[in-house]
């Protein structure tokens, strides 16, 4: 495994597939194309924050009066929060921590898992990282709800008669959005970038127009207004950070989507389009509030000219749907990684594009998100009510990312303490300040992402512990190959024509299902393949490292397929890659109808000696019963699969 030190800006530019990583600097034209595409996928969440972020600073539970000092102070905090957290922390530093081009909290976990940290310290960080990943599911439920609600609320600004229809319209839009997911995003992905570019240009133009009406608003860029705000407002000023953090929603997406676009396109889209447009719009909203303090009820739509409100509602709705799509697709990707890394049961993973790498659809996740999102819209009823639930998921994940980044910088990049600790201290002060300001919102709705994250964390950790316990049970009963093979040679069984494929997770032992088959049927096929599928802690495995074949003697062969955590294994396709000379006899691809796949189906019972709480055992059993079958997960042809059952006490 190669060392993952920071790399220059020549890493993945894409949407890319396996084998394309590490290409050099993209051309100017390609860079512009990638930046435009990244604008649509990466910046949808943070790009729709102007719909509700500034409003919550004045109208929320802990909002302050829209006095000139407070308006300038909050705008100063907004500017410096985006500069420090997004531009410096994520774009300049955290995005350098890539796992062979892939980013995101699970990629960071994989790096920490291979670090030199003590076992206890590493385990604590991995648990925190898993909880941070679980919090992202809460974010994935809240983002579609708050973005679409915030956009549709513009109708009530244009005509109060539409106010009762806001929630029903939002629900219909969300149901349609989730229903469309099974068709994939390839059809509409090409328009995401141009639509978001139009969105950013529009909000920048509105903001610039309002700034020209009150140029003095530009003094908010001075940090002293932020300091004055804290000094004059005391504790209330601190709690405003719970609203200010809403301008940072989506910062994790910059890092998580790095593998699809590369650093340079994401940075280019931020500095040339997203950041200037957002800053101009926030300043423009501030100018409107300074001129008319009653505009705090919805400064975004009230900053637009009257004739533009309805067009902006339509454009905002499109931008909100794009922002939602990015989070929904991210939830699919996160789940797929969790499956491959052993933190989630096998689910139905469908690829929705033949050309775009990583475009998948997971029905179970889709409809769970749909139910949660619609319930939030109906239950909370407004973007202001949902804002209380939003910040905790974001700040919790940001804090955990800082801790994992610290470990990577120390252990893998070997940065000195004098370089790492001051940086970590600054990041933690910022992250914990935002998190602390949001903790007071727990009763108002902040409980939701915590409950959702805890539920996902419990299921993920239970599945991991349960699978480890199952592996221990299997290892205790395994018959080593160096014992089995001499016995086969001394007492050869009757051989029948064809090829038998036995799936096994233990490279050094004879698969229990093969032993049961031999015990009860007294025969073996002429060719026997013991196939193991291993998931590496890297996103993708190069084709040349995918397959290895080892002859064991007596017509038995050990076949090992290696996949990254961003890939889905396909055993028939893997076997078709075996060179003809590696296994004598007819080609496996041509003799598919003479190949039989043998799988074990375990019935898990509680009451064993596994060191798991009883409730965890029962939860694991429920999850195992509802998991996708191994045959479907490995792409095996259903009419060629034989399953042999066994009872296992856990």
C-alpha cells in the first residue's frame, strides 16, 4: 500500500473511472468543463444557503435585532466563516488528504485505519469517524426538506394567498424527486452545471444591484465588525453562530466529491463563481435589511425586484432540487462504501449509467430518505423550523473531520507537532464554537440528526461487530487447506464433469459449504475454484491487481478477486478474466452452463458465546435476514446457484 502523503494538483480530474486516476493537469477547456460540472454537483447545497441562512440570524429563536451594528457584524462573521472554513480548512488543507484520489469521511477513516496511531487511539477515532458518517444521513434527509421548502416559500412572499400551499407543493416536488431516482442522474446531470451557473449569476447580480444602492455595506468585510458583534451581544452573539453555520452547509461535499472531479475543478468553481456570488448576495441581503429592517422576514426574495420574484422561485426550486440530488447521490455512495467496508448489510446496488463511474441507485436508501424527508416537511412546516435541526449534523461531522485530519497529518504526512497542533487548535475552536452554538437547538429540532445519526451508527457498528463474531465462529471450525489437500490426495472422491465455484472468505481454509457438499454428496467436480472477494481500503483496484490464481493440486484452484470500496464485485466477470493457461480445460466464459456456484446460507440463532449484548445479537439477526442474498450481490446467475444451509449460534 503506497503512502498517502499530500499530492500536487494533478490528481484525479474527472468524473472518472478506474484506471483514469492520476492523469496530469487538465487542459484549460477541460478544466472549465469540469469546474462547471462540479458547480452543479458539489455546490448545490452551499449554493442554496442564501434562501434561509441570513434570515435565521435575525428571525430565529436566538436572532438579534436588525440594527446596523448587528447586520454588519453578522455579515462579517459570514464572510470570515466561508473564508476560514471552506477556503482554508477544506479547499486548502483537508482536500489534500485523499485516499488514492477519493475523499470523504470514510476515506479519511481508511487512512487513519492504516496509520501508526496506538490501537486504542485508532479505535476511538474510527468510532468517531463512523458516527460522523452516520450524521451525514441526517444531513441527507434535512437538505432536501429545507432547500425545497426555502425555495417554495418564495410563493408566499410574492402572494400571501399561496402560504397554505407551500407544504403540499414541497411534498409533491420531493416525492417526484425521489421517484425519479431509479432512472439515474445521467439524463439530467448535463444540465446541473448550467442551471447552477445561472443561479449563481442571478443571485450575484441581485446582490450587486443592492450593494450599489448602499455601498457602505462593504465595510462588513472588516473582521472588527465581527469582534464588535460578540462584544456587544455577549452570549446571544455566541448563539448566533448556530445560524451563521448555515452558510457552510455543503462544505463536506467539497471533500466527499473530490474523487469525481479532482481538486482543481472544485477549487476553480469556488473561487471564480460560487464564493463571489454567495458573498455578493449576502451583502446585498444585508443592504436590503439596513434600508428596511422589516425585510428580515425573507431578505432573499425581498432583495429581488418585484418582477423577478416568480422567476427566482422557479430558479431557486431548480437549484434546491439539484442540491437535494447531490445529497441523495452522496447517501448512495456512502452506503456503497459502507457495504464494501463491512459496516452495512448487502443492499440492492443498481448502476444507472454505463459510462459515468459511481452513478448508482440503492432503492432501500432512497425510500428511507424519502419517508424521512417528507415527514420532516410535514412535521416542521417551514425552513425556519428546520434550520434548528440542520446545524448539528453539519458541525458534528466538521469536528470529527478535524480530528481525523490531525491524525493523518501526524502519522502519514509526518508533520511536526508545532505545525499540526496550532492548526488543529484553530480548527477545533471554530468547529466546537459552531457545534456549541447549535446544541441549544436540540429541543427545537436538533434532536433529529442526533437520533438519526445514532440509529445509523448503532446499525453500522452492530453489523460490523456481528460479522466479526461470525468470522470468529467460522475460523474456529475451519479445516486448514494444508490438512484438507493431503487428505483429498490420499482418499480421492469421485469426480464429475464441470466446474464448481465455492465462495469463501477464509483464504487459508477449506470452505465449510464444500465440506458439507463432499460429506453428503461424496463427489467433487473436475475443476473446483475456491473464490474469495476481498475489499481493499482504497477506492478502486487497478485492473492488473484485480485477480490472482493459485493452483492447489487435485484440480483445485484458489482464486482471489480484489475490489476497492467504491466498486461492486461481479464474480462471473472476475472468472472470465482468468487466463486460459492458468486453469487447464475449457474456458470458464464458454463453459458457463457447466459451472455451478455453491453458497452457504446461515440461519443465525442467539444464545451462543459471542461477546455481543443480547439486543445487538437480535438486531444483527434481523439485519442479516433482510440483507440482499450473496448470489445477487456477487452477480451470480440464479439458475446456476446451489445454497446449502447451516445453523450458527451467535
